[in-house]
C-alpha cells in the first residue's frame, strides 16, 4: 500500500468484520484508536518506504480474523505504557539472544516465561507475520507460540519456516493445494447440479444450529496450509422431500443408487443431528469432500426457518450470487456488481465504493479510472461483498452503462433527478 486511502479502505473492511462479533461501543474504541494513530503518524514511513500505519493495520487484520477482543485490538494500534514496556522487554531479549554466539540459558528461559500479559505476545506474533524475520521466528517466536499454545501462530510460523527453508518444495505444495481447492469447488457445484432444485445449501450461519464439523487445516504431506474461512470441508444442505414420506432415508437411498453412486459418491452413513430434530445422510465424493444432507419437507423447513427460500418463477439462466455468509441473491444473467448492490438496498448502491469478488478486493474508482468495467460483470456462483459509506455518495452518470436491472436503473434515475432539484 502506498497511500493512506488504501489503508482506510482496509480499515473499513476490518470494521465490517468486527461488526460480526463485537458490539458497537467496542468497535468505536478501536476506530478511535485508529483515528488517533492515523493523526499522530500521518505519512510516516519506514526505511523501505512503507507506511508505518499500514503495518499496524495489517497486524490488526490478523487479530480481527482471530476474533480477538476489543482490548487486544485497541492495544495493537495504541499499546499503553505498561504493555509497551512488556513488548520492549521481549524484543530487547530477542536482540540480546540473536547477537550472542552462545546465548545464556537464563535469557532464553526468561524469554519463554510467559507469565506476562499474553496480549504483548499476540501483538508481536501478528507483527512477525507482517514483517517476518526468519531466524527470529524459528529460534524465538515459534517456541514462544508453542509455550503459549497459540496454535494459529504455531501453524503460521511452522509454515513460514518450512517455506523459507524449502522454497521450491513449498511452491509445488501450494500449487497442489490450489488445485485441490479448485477440485473441491467443482465437486460441490457438481453435487448441486445433480440434485437440482430439491437441494438447498444451508448458509454458514446455520452452523450455530447444526453442528458442523470444520477442519481449517489442509494437511498436504507435512505442511499445514490454512483454508480460507469460507471453505468448509463438511458442507450442509437441506434436501426437500414430499410431505408425510414414511421412509425418507430409504427414498434417498434409491436416488443415491441411481444418480449419485454412478458419479463416484460414497454413502458414509445416516442418522440424526445432535438435537435429534432432523434426519440426514452423509456423502463423500472422490476428492474426499463430505456432504451432510438433511431430509425434510418444505413445511418442516419453513417451520424451523431453515435455509434459503428460493423465490418462484426464477428464470433458468438467472445468476445465483452468494454473499460471504452464504445468503443468496438471484439476478439476471447480464447483471453486474452494481445491480447486486442496488438489489440489496438503493442506499447501498448510491454509496458503494468497493467490493470483493471471489476474495479479490476492487475499488470502483480504480475500475472506472482504468476503464476496466468488465470487472463488474457477475458470473454464476460468484461470492461477493460490497462496501459502502453512507456519508459519501459515489453514484455517477457513467454507472448507467453498467446497470441492467430495472431496480438499479430506476434507482439511479431517481437519484439524479433529486440531484437536479437541489
């Protein structure tokens, strides 16, 4: 990042993540700390020309992804005097140890004495992931993370050490991982196509109701590479059955034998979920993705308010677009991200300034400046998130070229008509 506005964009993204697990007051405290450090550091840069503020925010983003508390997040931006002293003590010890050809055991023991505030270590760990020092990570930060049972950082540090020592092997393993994820996504789409409209994906939030087995680590040989948070190896679905079907599992077994098994799917088992409310079957595909299909009638599903309700009369070529929590929006085949924003809410459309498309972060200003409007086009199954700021309207006349739904077009017409009257 070269400019402050890019850091601001990342902070906006982090605030949206915080809103998923922190209350409003806690978020305001983090925002206040950010604004204060932004004011005090201004455009200060390190010897590499990198913004000082950028490194703080990148470290903060790691801790936000771990859903740490407001006190830790605020301290990452602005540690108080006591915490700053602890951080300085740890870094001074590491400097002493790294400069000594044969470090005194007492120094090493002192470093690994983790009775100090854990927050200091977590902040240092996050900064090491942002600005890694290979020797320090292997010799000091990794042992400290193990001592603290900070498993996320242990995994990240181990992976970094392996990558640093074996770059060629690591590159090949990473490529294999990417190919594995591509296969996984393809297989999930294949199952959804095979079972058609009767299959409804349960959004991520339903994991609070249905206990979902999640494994966030992909073990490829001896390297641990984390999955992205949206990727859940055990995918939950509802398979709709007819009302009063006496033997739903036997009924589905017929479908399995005739449709799924010939395609390479394996029946792992059947049973009830942990609350004994639902019948389910477990399937596995040839790439070891596991699926749990809850068998229920439409009335049961609606009674418990489960899953996404698919509107009737959806065109066969309609796009199914997911947000980061698995919520579905249906749009015409030619729709763009602008159509999606207005479909959510006109105010979101008027004030949208950026979006993520399949994990890629894009700013509208950059897209239009570089005349890359094609990047706005949506495709079947895209996973998107839009970012907006109600204090700053961003709608422009050139957007008319890139909206195709009646709702978006009418919203823009109303918006610019109101502007002319002002």
